C-alpha cells in the first residue's frame, strides 16, 4: 500500500490531512510522519561588511531538508534562505543584489524606511544576470526586519522557494540595554516557514487559487524537526513569520510565561508578559524566555480561534545544557517609542479588503496610483476585512494599532509595526507615520501579506510627495 492510499484510508485521523482539508490551504497530501526533533537548528550566517557593501546573490540550489533527500530550492548566497544582514542605525549601506535565476526578481527590504526607488518592490525589477545596487542611510530604530522578493504577481513562489532572510538593526538603545545579544548563542534568529516536504524531498508549490499555501511542518531557518541546544538559560528569540499564509500562535508546550520586548518596528514601550501571541505572515516579534538548566521544552503553535484553521504544530525543541549559565532577566522598562497619537483632524483613508484579490473594488495595477500622501503625514488608515483572514502591510512607514473592532489592540501589538493581522470580518485602525522621502513617480505598496492574495491583486500603490503637491502629481505611471 503506498502512502497516498494509506492516507486516504486513515482519512482525517492524520492531523496533517485534517489541516489541509479544513484550512482551504490545499496542497499535496501530508506525509504520515510524526514530528521528531533530530536536526540542530541552522543559524544563518551574519553579514556585516565593514564598508557597508552587501553582496547578495539570488541563486538556485538543492538542500537537504528531509534527511536523506534533496529538495530543489532557491536561496541568497546559498541554497535556501539567505544571510542575516547586520545593520546599525545611521549606517550608509549599499546592497548588490545579483539575479542568478532565470526569471525576473526584485529584492524588498520589508519594514525599512527608505526612498521608494530603493524599496525593491515591483517597480525595481532585476533581470536575470543583472545586479541591482540600491543604497540608503539606515533610518530605522533597532529592530528585526527581513528581505524577500516582490516581483509583480510572482512573489509567493519565489519566497516559497526560499528567497528570504533576516535583517537585524542595532542602535544606542539596544547597546545600553542588558538584553541577550550573542547571535546564535542567546540571541536566536527564527525564520518560521511551514512546508510540506514529500517523502522524496519534493516541496511542491501549490497554485490552486484559494486561501493561501500552508504546509504540514514548520521549518526554522530551513530546518525540519529542529532542536536548539542552549548554553545560557535566558534567551532572546527573534521570530519572523516568513510563511506564505500561516498565522502562528507562538508559545511553549508547557505554557510558560515569557517577555515580549519588541514588535516588527522595534522595542516595545514596555515589556509584555505572555504565554502565547499571534504572529501573522511577515510579522516579527522578539521574546526573552527563561529556562532551567537541563530542561527540554518545545516551542509550539496552536490553532487559535481563526476561521481558517491554523493547526497545532511543533516548531522546535529547546534543550538546555545541564551547566547552562544564568542570564539577566529582561529589563522592567524598555525605551521603545510611545504609541502614535493622530491629531483630531488627521486624514482618514479607508481600505476594504475583498475576497482574496482586491482592495476597494480594484486589483493591483502597476500603472495606477491609488493614494497620494503628503510627506511626514500622520494619518489614520482604517482597514476592513470582509472575508477570510488577511495581514495588511504598508511600506515606508511605521504604525501604531489603534483598535480592532473598536477594542484596544492585543497586548503583543503595543509596539510599532508595519504589518497587522485582520481576522475574518474585522476592522483595524492604525495610526501611520509616513516619512519624508518624496518622489512624484515612484510608489510604495500596501497589500495583504498572504502572498497568494498579494499576487492575485490585493495590493495598492501610494506616492509620498511634497505637501501641497498632492493634487498635481499624475495618478498614472508611464508603462515600463
Ligand atoms: Cu514583505 Cu510588500 O512586502
Ligand atoms: Cu514591505
Ligand atoms: Cu489576504
């Protein structure tokens, strides 16, 4: 009896099959394979060139994800995922992104505050064999960001194949705080991606136009069945949801409490004690967790209360050494910025997310400017989700979540962000702080970060312009 027949007979008894059938996630049938922690979690190399010049080669490769098999993957400077870019606030940086795959790509710096022409969205295509070299001065606070391709209509597959990496920004605030900061030792990057790896190593990209692709296993930095060995008992995890569609409810199998210190755009105004929190696609969070010497505990995700079932899965097993050294507990105070408070007359823009492919009745059109924002504006964006589950992201800004369905945001959303989760039939209001990189002809994007929805057209474009010129800039971009 082959595996597929076996699965059909077992039916919904297999957790993975249940997940695939009720999530609308589609994709191949789930391998019948219990989760086993058997591979040390990969820690991506750090890239921190003295001259601020980062070589990034997008390439194809093959990767051993399921032991004993190979998977055809894409990566940056390697076969799957890319290095962690270390930057400092006020650094001048230049990226040299070389396209070594045989189709157009781009490279977007998700969460970075920079001129639209450096942003790496669909308007900055990199042809095969070419190199794109954007350059900017780092303006973000200390934070955990990421990079990934953003080509028109093809983002989901390229990210799925493995083109993504973490960006860590440090600043004077993080220097002066006593937070765990030894990369790979007590400051652990965790890129969470769900994937179905077939028994022969295949990782099929699912093109069925439904909710979005979800997989049966969680990879951490490309590691299936990951475990992490610790030599310290107080550890910071930098969690990045690099998945195409899955929402994680992150915590530990024993429901221990931990401290959330940062959201996507940096440190919280004060720490939050939690035992579980939601992390939607493209969101980041930093937590500090205390362990006991010698203990083993699993990091897990639970299904939560979403209409789209997100499933209960193991993420990684944490194994603490018997002689692990104690660390310092997280600080009681954090220097993160206070919430943004829009003025009474702040401009309000409304966005209605419809189905899985449009906003305010329109699909993405690269030649159409949907919104024009005066430089430096602090606005209220009100985003309504009519159906499914979406994760709304805005480029070139940071924001404070004001409320969701009129209620205060969750405790894990108190920090600055650039991406926010919208459960089925919800309305979220965010106070958005735009920067002053003006350009009357190069737009930034806003979109759902469920990548299938983004590709299907749930995306719009906005310009940031000199105040007073909003009505005079052309709303149509020249072709090409
Ligand atoms: Cu993470 Cu518009 O992207
Ligand atoms: Cu982005
Ligand atoms: Cu969506």
